[in-house]
């Protein structure tokens, strides 16, 4: 019997879930169910609560452990859910001693705001996944008015370059062909380490020290924190995939200021233009929030137009969700139906942008990493379906695109 992990939220949670699966297994907790929560939206919390109740109903004798950002912020609320045996805070969930002492009386959840280091763990298997995730940074020093993540993750802390290299080497030895560097705010990497390396300097050293890694991706980037070393890598390093995911959040300067973001609309557009000059095949994804407090229809139109202005192809859209104790929750709120309607329109714009990218790739040859026998992703992170044949998950295969569906490229085996 294995340890079951239910994951909600970001890529960093995906990495941490696999680390906890390994730690819980080694500590002898087979049959346990670990729920790794997210606090970004009320919907993410609702889904996690629902999953806990379902797990308790379907497995009444199973040990249920809850962790993650939502559990860190409000541990008593989560421990009160029927079936939950223990809540583990973010500061302790990647420590072997936490899992070794799971049968001891529970300890209070550690104050994450006092955290001074990040607990990286060597993970060499990501269940059911062909790409691997590596934590390079943890926490955030910024205070966007809508966000509770600093209260769940604490201040920014960086993983030393040597530990990152060790992790990636182990993953390459285990057969992974693609690695995603992840964190809460990875462009803030380095100032807490000796020598104050930047994200670009770390990536350059990583690629030099692990020459057998075929493909590297970066998780969400802040538009005003891309350093010059990273720009050079974007231009010159073909193992760094031509796909960047940007933390944009909005397209109107007034709303960006009320969000307390550090960039303006022109910064986002300038970043996209520079990246495409250096790497013409570059594509972009972005996080965008619809229905932020005080957002007018004109403000929202600026977010819609940003999709074309930046050439965004893959959108991650959130209808605004009030988070307790955040400044934005005290601002004049839009009706929930308006938020949902605007989010739907933004998703439709994203679907049209993705369809344009797919249509432009028909007839092109693509290097595809297969996650399933019939599905994979190109270097630009476009999803692709293989027709009439099967590939080996984890395999990178060069294929000519023969068509495009609304949600994916299509290819036929040679």
C-alpha cells in the first residue's frame, strides 16, 4: 500500500508533494493520505476541503494529513474537518524528522514568517509525470494586495546552486529529459546566498554542470526582474525552452498600482518584444486576474487587449477571490457574477490565441516530450496529440505537425 498525495495549486506544490510522498513512505506511513492545500483562491480551498471529506468517506480508516499554504494560514480550521489526524505547516513538511515523529503528539504549526531557510529535498520520481520539478526558491518578500502567499510561505529564501545541481543530476540519471525550475518568486533568486547570484547566473551554471539535461523550463517570471544573464541565455541557450510564463495579473496601470505590482503595462509589452527579438520562436503564458476590486469595463478591456499586445498564447485566468486580511479584500468589490463573466471572456480570448499558435505550427517539425502514449508537449509547451500510434512516456520524438484541433496540435507517426 502506497502513500496517496492529493495536490492543489502551483508547480511548487507538485514538487513538494513528491518530496512528502517519499518522506512519508520512508517513515513507514503506507496507506496515509496527504492533502497539500493551496490558498490562492477560495475555490482552491473549497476543492481541498471537498477532497478531504471524500477521502475520509471512501477510506474511513486512513490517516489523513493536511499541509500546504491554506493549512499553514488557518491550521485550526483544517484540523477541525472530520477525518483529519494532523496538520503540518509549510516550514516542517519537508523535514524527515516531521514524518518520523508522526505518531508522537502533534506540535503547533511553526510561524512561517520566521523562516530563514528552505528545506529542499532530493526527489527522483514524479508519479505519473514525464517532466520533473525542482525547487530553487521559496517564499516571497513582496506584498501584492490580493495575495496571502507570503503568509503561507514566508520570506524569500533561495536553494544553494550546489543543491540544485545535485537534484537535477539525480533526475537526469533517473531518466527525466525535462526539468522545470520552480518557486514562489524565482526571479528573486539569490540575494540571500553567498555571492548574491542572480537567477540567470544560477541557470547558466546549472546548464554547464549538467550537460546531459536536454530541456529546461522556468516557472512564473516577474516582468521587471529578468536579469541580463537570463536574457543572454534566452538568446543563446537552446536547452532553455522557448516558452516563458509571466506573472502579469492585469493589463491596466491603475489596477496594477492598486494590486501593488511592480510593473506597468509597458513593461510587460517591452519584455515580450525583447524576448521575441532575441528568440523569434518564443511563446508566452501568463497569469491574469479578472474582476479585481474597482476594475471598470475599460480596465478589463486593457487586460483583454494585453493578450494581443504581448502575444500571449496560454492564459491562466483567475476570477478575483477575496483573501482574508489582504488590503484588496477591503476595497470596493465587484459582484461575483461580473468577475466570472469577465474571466470567461478572458479565457475565450486565450483559447483564440492558442488556436492561432496551433494553426501557425501546422506543417512544422516539432520536438515533442511525451507524457502519455498519445500526448505530449512541444518545446513551446503547445500540447500535441499523436494519431494512430503510441509513444513511450518520457520519450522526445521529432514529428511533423499535420493538423490542429481547438485544444492541441495533431501529428501522425511516420
